[in-house]
């Protein structure tokens, strides 16, 4: 982890870009998942860095489900939902929702998102999304929630 906050911000962006275009680099990018999680969880980190980290995590499944097991093992689906619901900064919320839209097309990630509700008084993942939609006035968040709900109505990928 670099000391310079700008380096961390652009490193997250670079990882996201590397994952965006092809799954070819996914095996090499797998090791950055815990670092992206750490940056996303760090409330002292720059809002843009945290948003870039959330976006990079979603891009790791954009082209294939190859890293879904790793993301689930690092509890990324639950983390992204918690960021979407509870973060005080808009950029990480938006990117967490967008990334959830990428993750929720895969069975293992849907199953992990379903696990969030086990013993959860907030209700099912879908109910939580509807509640979040009602609480937020942000148009981008509304759009990303609608995108997730639309994807959940489609068949899942293995």
C-alpha cells in the first residue's frame, strides 16, 4: 500500500481498467482483491479512491465469473451492499451499486447476496434494494438499483 493517496486512487482505477476490457488478466488481478477491500473499508481514504476500489471489484466479473469464488470468499458482495446502504459518501455508494449489478448475474454471487439476508432483520436483498431506492434521491443510485433488479429477474450465469 503506497503512502501517496493519489497513487492509491489511480492504482484502483488502473486495476478497474485492466479488468474492464478482458478476463485475460483476471488470474493476475486476483491478488489485489484484499487490497481493494481494505481501501474500500478505510473511511479515512479519499472518496474517489474508495469509489475506484468498488468499481474495480465489479469489473473483476465484468467479462467472466472466473473470480466469483474469490470475491465471495473475501465477502465482497456483502461489503458492497453495506457500502451502498450505509456509506456517507456518494461516490462509493454509486460504484458499489454498479458493481453489485455486475456480480448479481452469477449464481455464486446471487447465493452470497441471498446469504446476507439469513438472520437479517432488514429482509431480503431485493427488499433492501427497494428500501434503499426509497431512501435515496440520487438519480444515479436509482438507476443502478433498477439495473440490479432487472438483472435479478434474468437467468443467472454459472
